[in-house]
């Protein structure tokens, strides 16, 4: 495209960063990916798709500065589930400092919806600390804050239940939850990169749909051609696995995300926002068969 960007993407070997890299490339932008393991299979797959792989570590500001040389935009994200919340905040701040030292023209940070609302959820708060640091750096930035992923429906912890005809979550069956698919996150970040100065200093909570567990299983039943029942999990059981997750689901039930879906569809039509039904119909459900083998 005539106004092509060059973008350094963090987390490109994972789900969200990978979606961002794919969306940017689909729109003709040049993509570099920073990776701690530039020789990994995931990195090699990205390289085969046309992504330039550069070694680097978000805990090392100098390596981020080096990786960011020659690009005009950086997409930064962390992973609290992998690194822990304290490490996520530390890495985000360190990487943002590295981006500033590189003179980056636009830093796009991926947070989480409502992280700026004092939720008390550890992995929301850890991201908001990074947001606050970036806002004080004096560089052009934008915050993209997605809600729950539609892909969580088919996450490893949910597959066995779906195979047995059950979709389970720690929410009442009629409780509505906003969701977004990975493709829309990637397309939204690409839109931010393209709009550049028009979105500097702004924070966007992003969602593609909002629906209850009851509505989800109706769609899943239609899509899969077999009945899927909804099962409400007790918060106490969730807390045995993760206090962070229990706090999050408790907040979902009491308050929940509040992205302005209508405004997003109006103001960012190029994203091509997916409803949950659209996502479910397009998803490769052969993952259920693979889980048996």
C-alpha cells in the first residue's frame, strides 16, 4: 500500500501477536518480530511467511532498541500467564523504555478492557501500570484494550468439555460477557498503525460481540450440529486453580466489560468486526477431532 508501515511486533509467535503480524502483512506492511528464540519452530514459520525475525528480550531495553531500529511503529504486549504479573509489568516498562530510546514513532500497547477502572484483578492491574508508564514517556502511543477472546471457547481447558457436549464457565448462564476474536484484534492494531497521529494518546476498549453462555451454547450447537449444554462452574473451584482467574470471573459477574461496540463498528469499519456466530462458523472445529487422537 502507498502508506506502508514498518512494524516491530512483540509476541508474534503467540496468538495475539501472531494475529497482529498476519493482519499487518495482509495490508502490505513490513513486519519484524522480536523473539527470545529466533531459531524456534514458531519463529521459522513466521520467517517463511515473510516476517523478519530479530533476536531480543523484553527484559533487555538495549535489545529492544536494537530490534526497533529501522521501524516506525511497535506493537507491544505482555503475557502474565507465562511470565507472571510482576514480570509482565517489568518487561512492559523495560521494552517501552527501549522503544523510546529507539525513537519509535508510534508505540501501540495491548492492555485489556477496563484495566483503567481499578478492577483489582492482578493481570489487569499489571497491564495498567505499563499503560501509565507509557503515557508518561512523552512518545506517541495508543492503547488497544481487548476484552475476552472468542477463541477461549476452544482453548485447551475447554476442549474435553466440548467433546462431551458441555461448555463450562464460572458465570451464571444468562450473564452477558463481551468478547472479541483474534482476527479483529489484529485488524484493529493494523488500523491504529495506519491512522497513526489520528489515534495518538487514545485508549480503546475493543469488543466484537456480547452474549451470554446460554446464547453461546445455542450457537455452538447449531455450528457443531450436536447439542452443547452450558455448565456454570463455582467460583470456589476456579479459585483453587487461580485466585487471579477467580477475581476476574467475579468481576465479570458483578460489572463486566463495557466497550462501545456500536461506536467501534461505526468508527473502524475496516476491521470487519465478527459477531460470535461469524467466528464460530469460520473456526476450524477439527481441533475437537484432533483432541481425541
